[in-house]
C-alpha cells in the first residue's frame, strides 16, 4: 500500500464508526518496515469494520480482542473571547472537572482570521476558562 | 503543543510554499518523547518559513542546512479506465520512464463512487498503463 | 542486547513456529530507548516460544494474552509473465477475491535476472492478473 | 501536553506502584503525531493508576485489559571486581540460571569514579561472573 | 548497549556541554532495530564530544556536519501565582514576544506540593501571563 | 512500495557499495505514514546509488549532502573459546583499544551448534577477551 492509501483507510474507518484509529510503526522480518493499523470500535461495529479493513488494506488477516474503557464524563461549554466563542470539552471525574480542551476547529478558524498563532488562541481560551 | 496544533503547522507550512514537511519521533532527555519537524523549502522561502515555525510551534530555535536534490523529470498523463480518466505522474530519468504514479485524489473519488477498494483502482490504472 | 542479537531472535522464533514476529520501538523510564518484541503463535506453541524468548533475550518476563483472528481464505495461483511464472496469493472473503499478492521471492529473482526494478515486476504481474 | 509533562507522568505512575511504564509513538488522524502511554500494574492498583492518568494527562479515556505474565525467578548476587562489588540480578528458569544482569546504578558509579566507560564496567562484571 | 547504557550517554553528553541530545529509532539491515544518537554542540566542543561518544557507545564511527541556527531571543521572567513564583522563558522575535514557556521544575514542585496536576499548574501560569 | 520491496532495496544498495543503509519512520501530510531511506556512501558511489534508488523505489527525488566522518581504527583479532575461534573487531582511538565487538556470524553459528543463547556466546567471548 502507498502512504496515500493508508491515509484513506483512516478516513474510511472513521466514517464507518470507528471510535479511534491510529498507526504504529513496526519492524517485521527481513528488513521490512511496516505499519500496524489499530482500530477501536464498539462491539456492534466489529463485523463492518473488519470487512472494511480486509477489503481496503493489503492485509490477509486481522487480530482482535476486547478491551474495557474508563472515560471521563464529557460536557460541552462555550467560552467567550475577544475573537468570538470557542467550544470547549470539559472532562469530569466524580463530579470534579479535570480538564478543559478547546475545540481545535474553532481555534484554527480564529488563528486564520486573526493571524495569531494557534498556540496563542489556546492560551487565550484557557485563560478565560481559568478566570471563572 | 497538542497533536492538533502539530497537524495545523503541517497545513500552514505547505500553504506557505514548503516543498515537503514531515515529523519524526525522537526521545529527548528526561523521559521526554518529542517530535522533530522537518521542512524542506527553496532557499528563497527560508526566511518566511522559519518565522512561521518560530511563531506557530513551541520551539525556541531552528537548525538548518543546505541540501542538493536529484529529481526525476515529471510528466503528467491521463489514463482512461472504465470508470473515467485518472491523472498519473510519470517519473523520467535520462529519457527513460522509471515509474508511473496514479493521482491519489482521482483514485479516491473513483473508489468512493464505485465502492471498489482504492488498491483495486490503483491496480486497474497500473494495468491500463502497462498495456500501452 | 545488540541489534544483531535482536535480529537473531526473529529468525529463531520464526523457525520455532511463530506466526508473526515484529519489533516496536518504545521509550522506557530514565531516557531508555528500547524495543518491544511481539510474537504471535498458536496456543500450543506458547510454552516453547516463551522459553525461547526468556532464554535468548535480555528480558526477565513476558506478558501474554489471547487474541482472536479473522483471516481471508487463501488460494495460491500462478500467473504467467513474459519472464516466467510468478506465484500469487489470493485473499478471498465470502467467495469474493479481495486481493492478489505476488510472491516476493519470485518477483525478486525476476528482478535480479532482468535488471528491471522489483516494482515494475509487481506491476507486470498485477497487470496480467487484472487482464483475466 | 508538553514533553516535560509526559516525562513527569512516568515518574508519578512509577511512584504510585506501576510495574512498568512506556511510551509508543503513534500517528492519529489529521496529521497528528501522538504518544501512547502504556502502564502495567497489579489488578489492585488499577483504580489508583487510572485516576492518576486521567488527572495528569490530556486524555479523556483509558482502555485496559488483563494480561498474564511469565517471569524468570530472580536472585540478587554480588560480584566482586577490582573496583568494588556490583549487585547483579540473576534470571532463573526451572533451576537453570539463564542470565545475569549487572545493576545499572552500581556500574554507573564505578564508571564515574574510574573514568572507564560503562560498557567496559559491564564487561568486567560479566567476565567475573563467567569465571565462576 | 543496554537501554540503561544509552540513557547514561545522554547524561554524559549533556554534562560535557552538548546543546541538545536525542535518540531516533532506525531500522538497519538484517532485522536490526537500532537507535541513532544525535548530539548538537558548539564547534569548539566537537572534539571532546566525539571522543566521549566513541568511548562510551558501541559505535565504530561518527558522522557530523555543520548546521546554522536561528533562535528566538530569550528572556527570563517570574510570574506570581497563588502557589508561589514560577520562572518563565519568553521567546522574542524582532522585539515581539512570541511565546512564554513556564519552567518545568517550578511547575513540578508546585504540582507535588499542591496535589494539582502539572497541566493545571501550567494553565494557571499561562493565565497569569496572559492577564498582563 | 510493499514492505518486501523496501527490504529488497536494502540488499541492493549494500551490494552496490553503500557503507550503511537504514530506514526511519516519518509522518507525512494527510495521515500518511512513510519511511525515509538513508544511504551512506563514498562520494564516488553517489551517482550509481542515486540512480539505483530512483529506479527501485517509489520516490521522485533524492536529497543529499556531504558529511565528514570520525572513525575508530579497526583491527581484526581472533579469540579462542572452548567452542572454537571467534573473530572480533577492535576499535582503537589514539593507540588505545576502546572496544571489542565479536563477529555476529561466528557467535550465531556457535549458538546454533551448542544450543546456548547468543547472548551467552557473546559473554563467553568478552570474558576471554577481558582475561588477556
């Protein structure tokens, strides 16, 4: 497979409902650098996704196992900045807010409009969040 | 920097004229996994790109050197398949065509229309190319 | 362990019946770059392989788990080219041929005899396969 | 998270009782280089460690599974060299000593005192061990 | 070399004046996973550092080249938080402050005293910085 | 290119006189995991090797630069063990022997004959070397 074809599989699996998709570089026998594709999905999407992978990659087999998850409760808020509102995802554990993650697309569009760096936009959002 | 911010820098540098951009994973002192950003550009774009990187990443410094290039002569052709035309990039050395690379976006759009895998589309294009 | 010794373990585990073997680079505590050895085998070979690994690597312990597999049905065919026959592995899902993988050793030996690149040989084989 | 923050998580998880901790570089969707944190611990420490990770990293979720282990029996010995004693960890399988691993901190302190390279110190220790 | 020995070389090169040191994972011939050590130093330290590396690693040779650098002007400031002062490194380009990087050790020690996560401490510092 | 084709390029470049060849994993734009091929050669072999790479890989261009080298003086010796002689490469700096590297193929063949692990064979050889 070409790198482009690998990139396409990422898009396809996400569209088909994968929760997460990533590549890890591995070294196989006989000097062969390869990539390992990891796809996380709900048990119900397993069949659909394994068929998609068997069809769209060069692999002849898939290995899978069940994992459990422990996730933060998520809550979407909006934070107002001088450049407009930015959606943020809060992560909550046992009622306590553990983290605040500004939405990338909102920050990116402000960065592109204002010419400020995206890091600066994140900092502005985080500061507004910390003030409250 | 977050992974999203790193992804944004790739877009920005390419838009600003970088010839190629890629990340390499490195391990720094004190258990610190980091990524090395490599940007290739014409000498004339050097100043613009280094300012862009210094502004948009968390780095405090950039290292650079001059490299020479040896490239294949490129020629764009179109190959007709039963699903439509596909642009291909030929790579030519000393007048001899060394390789034929089907354009990803063309193959992807046929794959999405037909439901065939993108690997199959590449194979169809390559077969047509080999026939001639 | 030296890189050579790591390479030797790959040979040994494959000879002892491992289905697949690969290395992944990891970063351990205290600035220590290391490699993770992953060995896949049938349940019945587990004891033999874990002893082989404990003996031939620097590790003091092995972790293992059971995985399920979903594999394409495989069928070997021969494809005739102007340079001789090339064995190919077909991957079949629910009666439909999903992919055709030319045998590396056959392609390599044609590449070495003809002076053509191995990519070209693959393309020739794939073209012949697509014709039918 | 910054590389420094990632380094700090390694320290914290080890202090909280993790058996092993390491990073693997992965590539996520949309050009995002990321690191995967793997933490191994006893089942009883699972809750404490997952809370620590959810609090101290940027993640919104953790995936986990149970693994079995096969480990060498360990025995600590001391090997006397001309530069002082060095602790060594022996790895034993079915009563047979499979390997001898000189303690890093002991070797390092001899290397720093003597000005010899740490590789040389390991060699000296291994030679003494092999003599017996 | 063992991973521990590699970790030790990082310490040694930094102590000997290296400006930066990092590892990159590479794949050599014959299934050999290896690490590439990169050391950056002033031209005057070149001889000392190359001897140190030739002595303390398993390599039989070093390759080197000269690179130019473009760096931000740095300025150290102190930012006062409710948990004490935190040193920050400012990065300045053409008189404009491009970024503010809180000192890791200061943040870490506040994180350890307060029980807050180190990410939270960074956020607090950045917020105070943005206020001004 | 398939992983097998990448492995073949390693063989070809070494046969054509490359001093060293290795792969580094990189992440290119648009979710594309790729491998960077690095080939080191004498200036005189540059043309031959760049043509070989342009022909046998999917690349459309090569970048190159000149590097200097600093290498240990090498001397081949033989070390006698109870299982036969093992060739060793000594690395010498300013007349001082810095390291002794047992030849992999010799150690491997003893490991295969005796059933001992290859690590043990290295240790036996190093011990004999240290005795003298």
